[in-house]
């Protein structure tokens, strides 16, 4: 697995650690899941946008 070095405000890191501890997970697990969720939501937005564009094009061509 690749390692990534990121910078963030100390307060943000403290909050991440609090959530991870509360969920009995590592910091890395929490951040990986947050990124997976973000990527999934972006794909949903792209799909929704593509469907809207297809519907609009279909309406215009009808």
C-alpha cells in the first residue's frame, strides 16, 4: 500500500483522531473511508448530471 503525506491544521487532525477513537478505528481507516465516500458521491453527481443532460438533449431533439 502506498503512503501519502498530507498537511492539515492541528485542530482538524485532533477531530479526526477523536472520531477514529470513538469508532474504534485507526486514523488511516477513517481517512480512507472518508475518501472512498467522497469519490462515490462525486461519481453519483457525475452520473446524475449525465442523466439530466441526456434528458435535456432528448427533449430538445423530440
